[in-house]
C-alpha cells in the first residue's frame, strides 16, 4: 500500500500544480483584459481541460485518505465489524465505478485520437486530457481494491502524521 500511497500523493501534487496553472493563467488573462485589453486566447479551453485532469488526479489521494462522503447515519450504531464490512464493501463498489470510468475514459480518448478531435479555438488535441485522466483513475481502482480486499489502515492521522500529509 505504501507504493500506491506514494503514487497517489504524486498525482495530488500534479493536480495541485495544474490548479496553480489555472489560477495564474486566469489572473493573467483577467488583468490583461483590464489593463491592456488583451486576454489569453483559449484560456477557458485550457482551464476546462486542466480542471478535468486535476479532478482525476485528485481521486487516488482522496481514496487513500478515505475522503469520500460516508453517510454515518447507518453506521454509528453498527458494531466495529459491521462498520469494517461496510467500508470494505464501499471500497469494492468504488473500485468497480472507477474501473468503469477508466474504461470509458480510455474508449473516449481513443475515439478522440482516431477522429483528431480538437478544442474549438486553440486546436488543442482532446485525447491528451483523456490520456492524463486514465492512469489516476486506474490507480484509484487499485487503491480501492486493496482497501476492499485487505482492509483499511487502522492508524489515524494522530497515530501516524504521514497520513496527514
């Protein structure tokens, strides 16, 4: 699990860098529009592509950190064994959903590559975004499978500060 966690952390760092890029590009475009009347051409296309990639890149880290929404209304009065079983089942279901997303994103990317699909203004090849999204989605599948089959780490962030990073 250490390797999966490290890969998830690297994906999250890349996602953070993409968000910084989006923020800086948007600021430059807005300031340029207000000061000199010029914007970055296609900034919204790049923002959309980078945001989609960033969301996919954050997914593995979210799963490592168990950051998905849990409706604890049903689990608060359940025994620890029942809670563990529900968490593991949820992880396996998430693995199935992420596998479906990875598969369909791969199909979409291959179709985009085959048809030479590009953004309207910049002509940026859309398959590149798909190609960036597939590996983190597949990594999320592996993490969720590991958690579903072998259970979750029992340590909390207070016990292990590494989990808090």
